[in-house]
């Protein structure tokens, strides 16, 4: 009995204090949110609302997954929302005309292409990631406006809508897709050469390069993967909302970054993981749900996202997380 | 003695003119190309009326870009300047429409600019958070507050005298151009004649060395963001007068044009290289690009994409140049 306790204590002792802070603070945030919301709103603890929250969290996770991997390399992808918007417009247009497979492929290819360009600019063009992807953000928005000409595409076929709005074994389809994505990306990050390269580049890009790692090629793959995942998320999002217009991607960047920050992935790279982003997405979905239940105007949403980003990074910095790497 | 010491690597030495051409800011080339295309392609470009129009259009952009230059010189970035401009305009206009004197509106706008500068600056310089994350967070905050203040609407019915900020003429020169000139002179003096200015270049050059030397680098680093906030607050009045209304989202995207202007003007994202004269050229280049695309009948949706490509191309060329230098 006491031997077990000692063993447990010894195991906990080997976890760095910043990870403990991270895990404890996120657990406390989750518990606080659930407690406060169930006291404040009678609707919070209903089955319908629970399904709402996990579906929202699943969509949130899919939008932040690619960004997490980019952030792990010490980079940033400010174009995730814009690429999602552009991919959504392209595929929604094709799918609503009846070309289901072509539409799905176009979203994935569009995301992949934008991500590839980002990756080449960052790695071979040596452009700082935030400026290259910021340029891509406006290019993708612009192309979206050009393509849609202010129109809204509405009404997608029911078969396609299943991936966003359907249920399988009583579980919303996006939750299943997000769970599968979580498993795949976790395996990718922790059991493959690419995954090890991602952490190595984020930890110390120069050391990775000097030890013979093809850093530039790996970075191109990472940004391309991020774009591809944005395309994938676009499909689920349009299936869920059953519509697409050129402004779809405009307000998705801040929540995606907020989910990554809440998940405890270091913005300086090398520390964190995809599981953290899943937790971050759940916390974020709870916050958004709470704001809706409490009748807070959607005008406030951006401020809440901004405050979450600032506070979670600030807390990690002051809480001893290894965010600054000199 | 090894080979490298015996045969030092030959540096490629170009002729002075070629060197000057390589190091000239991208804005010059863009201006030259756009100038030729537009003068040949559209009858309306090279007229006094249109050129004055361009100068008026870029006044707000230039003033914001001057502040952005100092921030980029410190290897930082401020994505929140656009929404902060929107917030300043909305807050000041609400006060003025409610009957308060102009001074109260100006004071409030400047206070907002200072507050966001302090928030951004202290999180970046004191806490050590990455600039683009901090300013993206305050982007969301400024955007939301501006929208909430007006419930998404525009503030209209401004008093007639407000138009003076854009339409006024003083000594035959429009007020926005005077304002741009004043902002340039003040920034030039601050940057090239004061301790503050030397710190701006030094923070971009080697912040760590300044910290280790025990200087008050954090104070000056925060001041850079505060100064950009003040310039943005003042620019919001020209913007509001130009539109004859204050709209909460009017500034969104302005930070993007400002970054483009700074980079086109030859200021680099690394090591505190660049200056504000280039930024004025850069802002002019962005203005001519947008004006020219309008004259050529290219829609705003394409303009957004084209300016994005221009930014990426300029930074890419800049980094190639650095590799070869």
C-alpha cells in the first residue's frame, strides 16, 4: 500500500513542474467551467447540450490540429482559417452541383496546395513563418472572394451532410472523425520519423540541421499537412452548417490559436502535443457554450478569444512552463 | 596554416551602381513598374487630381506604417493596429456625437492607443511572449470592444467641423498631408536624434546584449508599442473624417497594408535594419498599387490577394538578398 504510494510519488516526481502546472491548471479550468455553468444555467446539464458541446469541441479540434503541429516546430500558420474558408467555398460549389467526390478532393487538394506554398516560402524562401502565412491568409481570403462573388451556397446533399450532422451509434459523426484524427496524429507525432523531426526542429532547428536532418523538407511536409487538415476540416464544417460563403474562414483563426494555447503547446516549439489541443478544444467549446447559454452577445466572442490567448500564454509563462528558450 | 587562411574566400564585388540597385527598397521598383503601366494604360492616372487623391488615400496608411516601422525594427510586429484604429475612431466619435468637445474625443482616442501599446508592449518586452501572438490577442479584444460599443453599426451624424481632418486645406496643402509630414518629422527626430531611437535599432540588433548590459531596455521596448498606438489613434481621426462616419471594422486589414509598406520600404525583419524614409515610399507604393488596380478595373477581391502576393514576394526577395550579401 505505502509502497504503491511511494512509487506513485516517485513517478510524479519525475514529471517536470511546468507539465504539472499545465495539467493541474487545465483540470481546474475544466472543473470550474462545468461547475459554474451547471449552477448558472439549467440547460447546461442536458443531453442535447452535451452533444452540442462535444460536437463543437470536435470541429474546434479539427481546425486546430494542423496548427498544433506547425506550432510544435516553432512556427505558426496564421492562414489556417483562410485556407479552410477557401477550401470550403470550392468544395461546397462542386458538391452542390452534384460532384461529390470531386468536391471532397478539391477541398483536400486546395488545402494541400496552400500549405505546400506556405512550407516552401518558410523553409526554402526563409520568410518568417508569421509573415508568409499572413500573406497567404489574405491571398486565400482574396481568392475566396473572387470565387464566390458575394454569393452564398446553400443546401448540400444529405449523404454528404452525414459527416458533419449525422450520428453513428448515437455519437455525432464529427466526434468520431476528430477522435480518429487525434489517434492518427498522436501516432504520427510519437512513433514516426516525421514526428521525431517535428519535436527536434521545434526544440532546436539549428541542432537538427547540423545533425543531418533534412529540416527544410520536413518543414514543407508539416505546413502541407496543416493545409491538408484545414481542407479536411472544411468538409466537416460545410457538412455541419449546410452552407458556405467567402466569409466562412474569417473568424476561425483566433479560436484555433486559442485552442492550441489552452492545450499547453509552447509557442516557441518543441513542447506540447496533439492531446493537449484536444483538451484545449473541449475547454474552448465549454466556454463558447457557456457564453451562448448565458446570452452573451456574439460581438464579444473575439474579445474572449483574445483574452484566452493572452491569459493562457501568460499563465504558462509565469507558471514556470518552459516557454522561453534562449 | 590552412587553406582558407591562405586563400580567403573571394567576395563578389559589384559596381557601385549595381550594388545600389540591389539594395534599393522594393517600393522603388514597384512604383516604377506601376507608374509606367498606369501612365501608358490609363489616361486618368498621371493627373494632378488623381495623384492628390493617392496622397490623401495613403495618409492614414503612412502614419500607421511609421509606427509599425519602429516595431518591426525591434524585430516585433503589431497585428492589432488596424482594429485599434477602428476602436479609437468609434470611441472618439461616440463622445463627440454625444456632445463632448473635440479635445475629449482626441484625449480618449490617444488613451486607447496608449493602453493597447502598454498591454502589447509589456507582454512582449517584460513577460517575453511572442509579438504576433500578443498582438493577435489584442486584435480580437480591440475588434470586439469596437463592435460592442456601436452594436455593429456605424457612428454617423458627426459635427460638420469634423470633416476638416480630411477636407481641410492649410497653406494650399490638405490637412492629411500636413499630418503625415508632421508624423514623419516627429518620428524622424525620435528615431535618429534621441536615445529612444538608438534603443530601437539596438533592440532589433541584439536585445540580449542590452539586457546583459543592464540598460533599461524593457522601458524603451514598451515605449515603441505605445508610440505606434498614439500615431494610430491620431490617424483614426483622418480615417473617420474621410468616411464621414466611424465604423468598428474600418481598420481591419490596415495592419496588413502597413506591414507591406514597411517591408516594401526596405525595413528588414531581422537585425534592426531599415528606416522610415523607405516606409513613406512603401506606403506610396501600396497606395499606387491599390489606386492603379482600381483604375485598371481590378476588383477589391483581387486586390486583397495581389497585395498578399506582393508582401510575400518582397520579403522573399529581401531574404534572398540577405543570403547573397
